[in-house]
C-alpha cells in the first residue's frame, strides 16, 4: 500500500500504523473539546449522574439508588464508568463540573472508533478499515453523544468490541481460519453490555451465528453458544444480588418496565415500522449518499463492495438485523440506531476507497500543491484528524460558546429555596445553603426531575406516600412538595385544595402543603398563584 509520508519522510511503519489506529480518536476529541464544560444535563443524563453521585455518597456501588429509592431501571456499569471522573473532579461531589459528568462517554466513543478500526482490519484492507473508523468518528449521532451521559454509546462499544474475537476466529483477511474458540471471548463484552442495558446485547449472538453459517464456518457456532454462557456469567451475579434484595420488584422493574413494556408499546415514544429507516436518512448525512451507492453495487451490479463477500455479509447482517429489530420494537428513538453505525461505515468506506471515480491531472488540468489528486487524497487521513484536533483545541481555549446555559428557572429555584425561611416564613435564614431549606417532598412524576436539585445541592426531596409510592413518607402542613410543571396542561398529579402554589421553576412547580398529607393526590387544574 503506497503511503507518501512513509516513503518520503521515512517514518517507521509501526509508528504510522499506530497513527492510523489513533486518527479517528483524534477526530472525536477535536469535535468534542469546544464547549465541553458548557450546557446542561438533558434527557436522562441528570438521572444517571444523580445515581452515580448517590453511589459515591453512600459508598454502595452494588445497588443503584435515585434519592432514597432503589433505581431498578438500569444495571450499574455506566454508573461505575462515570464515578471516577466525578470523584476526581470534586471530592465534595456537589455540584460536579459539567465535563466530569460526561468525559467517560468521550472515552467510550473514542474506544469505539479504535475497535471499529481493529475489527475492520481483520476483514478488509487497512486503508478501508481506517476509512470505516473515520466515518464512525464523523457520524453526527455518534460524536454528539460525547456531551451526554449515554448508555447507548457504552452498549455500542461493547457490541463493537464483541465483533473483534469473532472476526479474528474467522480469519477472513488472513486467508485461513484461526482457533474457533477465540470467538468465546465475545461473551465478555456482551456480558458488560448486559450490565449496561438489559437483554439488548444478546442479539449479538444470533447475528454472529447467522454470519458463521453464511460464510460456511459452522465450527464457530459452538464457541458462540459458549459465549452466551460467558455473557450470562458476567452479568448474572449483579442481577441475582438485586433479585435477592428485592424479590418482589426487581425483575419486573428491569426486565418488565424497561424492556417488555417498551417492546409492547406500553411505555416509550412509539412510531411506525418504517421510522428507523427515516431516522437513518435524517441522521446519516452526508454518509447516506455513498451508503446508497454501495448498496447499489451489491444489489444492482451484484458485486462485492468491500472486495470480500464475507465482509459484505457481516455488514449487511449486523446493520439489517438491528434495523429490523428496531422497527418491531415499539419504542423508537434516534439513539437506538447506534449499533448499526460501524457496519454501515464499512460499506461507506468500501465504496469511497474502491468505487469512487478517480480523477487524474489530465481530467482537471491542475495540480494540488504539486501532488496529483490521487496522491493528495492519500494525505487526507493525516491532515483531517490533526486539523480537526487543532481547530477544536483552539475553540476550546478561546471559550467559544457552543451550548446554551442551563435554564434560568433552575437557578431561580435554588435561590428561592436558599432564601425561603427568611423571605417567605419570616424566620432566620441569613445563611445561604441547604441548612436554611424547608423539608422537601416530591410527587411521583417529579421524582426524576428532582435529580437536578440533588446534583447541584446534594439534597434529594423525599417521596410522598401514594398508591404509586407505597414506601413514601407523610409530609406535614407547611412542607414543600414538587410537582412536574403544573404550568403545562396534562393529566399528571395535581395539588389538593388548600395547597398553595409558590411558583413554576423550569420543569418543576413548587407547592406549600396547606394540611398534613393524606396519601392521595388530586387531578385537575393547578391552583392559582
């Protein structure tokens, strides 16, 4: 393979190969640096951060807790990954800097690009593998989640890492199969995926077995079945421990509410069966064009786009199965497309490397810095990653505003609580901080939103007793209770007659109880302020 830098500058090949593996990671870093300490914790990022902070505060890293209640929605691996940066950045924990809440996802995405390169290098040429990793790094729906606490990116890393033992055992590019039992190691990352999100990672094994049968390597089937047992062995201890602690609620919470209910459409956003394809068309700009052309090579011209049908089949089976699964799954969200991106990146890179029309000097009648266009194009993997990193670092140092600040209503709420006793009740409250705060409670639908208060002040409002929260307490008259944004019309929980609305603050509304709690919420219009 011709490499101008190696040939002219006599750069050691090993050093350049190391750079090829690291180049996509440099792009992700460069795209993420500007404004990395800006913005807000959106979607579920504030909930996951609150769970991690609670682990650090209590010292219990086995049982995820949201406030004083068990959090049975997700396994703990993502919280374990987030914890070191939060502790290192602020030993007092509250409030953590924004970069510390999300830096572990940046590392996860960078490692995903690295494993994409390693996996594709076992299937196709090194240049095509580098192109696939660069495409993943430059996919908007991948690098934008480096600014969120994304469990889907952790799952993507594990699914990509699980492909490496599989393709090494198959020995596609090597020309002869390796030891088939290498594929057993795929069970380790899949087990870690099961410790991030329930059930999802197990879809890897039907895809891998189908690929092994298509490429006529049946010898891989038994090791892959053994890999299922390895994955279960990795994930089972934590699940068993939680089931023993909560035999009545844990299984229903983590496998029912978070998996089966979403699959059946009882919770989640829903959507038509064709919606995943539409989401892919919207999110995969500009790669959707070479992807369609690559599919045209496969379907219309009936030729291998990568040069090896075994690599084509792995990309098609992996991406196609995940798209079909998401079309059947009732809850459809853009971030659920993450598992398809490495496979689609292989097809995109293959078309660009093998099928893009080549232009010569005679075609354009000019030279680019003394190089022919074909040779200049070969410098792209060296120029683009370093250029992106330099520009990103410059924007970060300059402090360019990339993200909007957190909503003003949240800071207003914290200031209101700091001054509540002095300004509202007329009691001493000269000290600013949680020492002057009244007793705080929350309605069931405000539980998740209260995570923002915990992250900023280290105080999580307690749950009020209700049919949905039988473990809740019984507030007294004069205590404060949070509801989820009473300013918006909805069928959510409402205060009782006699309770006083104190104000709307971003997504929360604050109410002072007019009488002792009876354990029953009411519905209807919000009381007048």
